[in-house]
C-alpha cells in the first residue's frame, strides 16, 4: 500500500503538501483551516519584528488568463510581508501549536541586514514552539529597497552570513527560500548550505510586469494610475521552477547529500507534485493554487499523487524522489548519444537486408521484406 507520509529534516509530515508562505497562511484561523483540510505542513506568511513599515495597497493582484478558456495561468502580486504585529503573531502561533501539537508549523521570517534582529526573531519564534524556519531571502518587490528579501537572496555572501546568524541560535531545522531572479540558482543554494541550513525552498515569485491595460494605457495592477514590478506565480512559472529545482537537486546529490529542497511553482495537481518530486523535491509547496481553488485542493492532490505512485508500483516518496534527475545532460552529450543510436539502428537495419535467398527467415519475413522496400 502506497503512503504519502514522509520525514524531512526530522519533521514528520502526513503528506508532502505544504502551504507556501503568503495569504493562505496569513493568520491563525486560516492556518487551522489548512490543517483541518489535511495539509502536511503550513508556512505562515512572512513575519518581522516591526510591521509598522508594512503598508499594502489595493488592488495588489493582476492575473493572466488563457485566450480561449480564460483559465488563470499567471498571477502577479505586489503584496508585502505580513502587516500584523509581532505580538499578534506570538499569540496566534502559540495558539496554533496548542490546537495542533502534532502538525508541522513553519515560521517564515525576514529582517533587514542586522544580526541582532535576525537572532531576536529566531529565538522568540522558536520559544513559541514552531517546528522549523524558512528564511525569506526572496521577496522580489516592495522591500528590496530596505535591503530585505531578494536584495539578500541575490547575494550569496549575504545568504551565507545571515544563514549562519540564524543557525547559531536555531534549535529546529532551517530552510532558506531562494529567489529565481538570479542567473545560477546553485550559487545561493550552496551559500545557504554553507551557512548550515538543512534545506532550501525554490522558487519564490519571478520579478515581472504582468501587462498594460490597452484601454487606460496603464500597467497592471494599477494603484492611483501607477504600479511597480511584482512577483509572478501560477501555472506559467512551473517550467522555470522545475528547472531550478532540478539544478538544486544535482547540487544536493553531488555535494550536500544530507540536505533537502522544497519545490514551489505552479503546483495545482498531484501530477504536478509528482514532477517536482521526480526532479528531487522532498516536499511541494502551494500558495497561488490555494488562492485559486481553496484549501480543499489538497485532498485531490493527495489522491492524484497516490494514484501515480500505485501506477508505477512506488510505495513511498523516496522510491521515486530524484529519479528523473539522471536523465539531464549537456547538449554535446545529446548529439553524441543520437549519433550512436542512429549508427546502431543502421547496423541493425543492414543486418536485416537480404543479400541472397538463403538469408530469408520465416520468423522475420515481414521485417526483411520491409527492409528491401524503398518506402
């Protein structure tokens, strides 16, 4: 019997589906809702010690639809981290752990480039009983001007340094959330691992401009006629996320075999999740998918992932985690492999080419006849 239960960095999850940091984990009520519906873990919306500087605008989302079906395939947001005070989070995180002591609650945290602040928020959060941390090095908008989010994540030296600050005091696993707005995702990944992070999460949203309204001639989402580049998510980013998760998985396989990766980017079905796991993900995070379909989406995702496993005879996630990574190579290698395959195929065809009547075989009569035909 196949099972979705898994243990990642010592964290025991009933399934690999994790609520990604964002609106679906924005307060204690919705976190409880997620656990009630069966999510394997929840990462709360990113919190900081001083939320007074966090001021959101409306509207802050823009959506890209398919031309014919009108399905939402792209989603841009200019939403900031949590605007709720740290004291509020203290009460709610504590309450969540009291109500769901056996479920995995992960605190997403972010601070400016200040060691004392990172140490303080880490110590205060873990005193509440959170099971792990996710360091937000990846928010692409709103806060980089304060040297937060992706302003840190784009700099491997800072990623390593801040990771070390946190891990010096953290008593629970720490993941670093990677920004995709870099040329080589391997560089900040290695930096996080050098900084003693047990895992990384990838990817956060892609810095983007969703489009321009051709009636108003203003870019979207329009706030008093103006906007700012935001973070792009949803189905359209999945191919990019898969590529980066695969690249991280190769680093883990070759250099840091005890580390993990949590895959994020466009996941809406169990089959989507299977692809991330095949490319090395230990868990799979969902954020925009919940905003489109609600918290119950986890039930169908679990069913679809189990059906995939049973189809292939996999009993656990480890049975197929990373299986497809081995099939990536270089273009030069593909050229060589194809040339060798064509040479072997031609040799096989030549063997079937009849040169005299004594070579005809009853067992391969049709194939031998085909070989003698021009088309």
